[in-house]
C-alpha cells in the first residue's frame, strides 16, 4: 500500500476513540439493572426514597426499554461505522492495486518499445527486412502478442499504433500478423490505420470512433459489441469510422453499433451482421432510439454481401 493511501496512526486512533464499544454499553446496562434489583430486594431504607422498593418484573422490563434502545442504537451506529471503515479500506486497497497495475503496465510497455526499437534499428538485420514466419518475425510477433495481453485499453492502442506506424503490420507487406491478438476494448479512436492487417484479431468492444480503417484487412476479425460510435457525437460526420473498401469477410460484427460507420464498397461476404444497429438522436428531445439497420441500408453501401448474415438474422443470397 502506498503512503498516500495509508491512514496515519493519529487518524486511526481518533477513529477508534470516537466509537463506544458495544460490549461496554451492554455491561453498563446490565450492571445498572442488577444493582437496582439487589438494592430493591435488600429493602434498604434508601430504596424507598428512590422509588424501587417492591418493584415487580414488569416494572423492571419497562425500566429496561430506554437502556435497551440506547444499546441497540449504539450497536447500529458502530455497525455502520465498521462498514464504512471496511469500505474505505477496500477502496484504499483497490486504488493501491490499480496504481501498482498501472506502474507494471508502464514498465512492460517501456521494455517492449525498447526491445522492438533495437530490432528495428539493428544494423545487420533490421526487423523490417524480416519475412513473415521467419525467426525474427516470430520473435516480434510473440513479444507484441504477449505485451498486448498485459495492457489496458489506452496502452493497447499505443502498441497497435506503434507497430502500424513502424510498418510492421501493413497488409501489403506484413512483417508479422496479429491473428488472435488481444485487442479487446482497445482505445483506437482517431487512429490512422489505413491498410492495416488485423486479420483474425480480437477487437471486441474496441473504441473505433473517428478511426481510419480504409482498405484494412479485418477478415475473420471479431468486432462485435458497441465498437463504432460515441453517442455524444450526435451522428456528426467527424465521428464516422472509415471502413470503406475494408476486407470484413467472415468478420463478426454481431451486435455492433454501425450508425456512422462508412462501409462503402467494404467486403462483407460471409460476415455476421446479426443484431447490428443504429442510433437515431433527436437533439431537441435529447432522446435516442436504437433500431436494427436494414438490409437495404447495408446494400446501399456495398454489394459484396454474398453469404452474409444480415442484421435481422436472415442470410444474404
């Protein structure tokens, strides 16, 4: 636990001293009642003056109502305080673990970038000269896939942009492929990924708002679930995900939000579009309506639909 999240000893002692132990309240009440009973039955002269002589059991029960309510009240307050303390401690532990996880991700990303930079700048055999599936390519592929599994959404986006800008995953001459790579929930908004090779990649839940994936190879990729639009964009053209002329054959787009995705001339043969929907937004009413995209709306953008499962579940002839 980091020093920022730990409670100081003074604070802990103040919190402990502010609570009355329940056992102490119960013990005090019992001592008071037992003392009164003994004093009453002893028939000491003073008992007549304080009004407890000849008291019956019912009288003592009535007398116990207020102390019992007080004891229950203290018990309830202490329980609430204990729950608050436990929640605060749990939150502190969670923040500490999250901070440690972020530091670990930063260290892993820094090490990966350093290793890849060495491979790219090697004088005798730079990584860009490697052929797919040769030893050097396999090493780069393994390091990239391993680091992606350890990264959160933002850093996954950083890794993908790095290997793309380095020219390692261009579909025309890929050094290695990211088939099966863990890019779930990757933050790729506004990324320039034209011609990128993401064949078979797992992009479930990725943020692709305003991303340029023109002519990208996304065949057999998994792009299912809320991937293409930030609802705050209100259908503006700037928010569109550019998938024009992209290869989406056999890709999984089930349940994807495709309101502002540009699918002009995209290859959707044998793709799964079941449940793909759009959002219509009315600024005046500040209301959103979700509805399935129609087959006609898809056909307006592309004719490469042979064998595709349409949003309504039917199969395109």
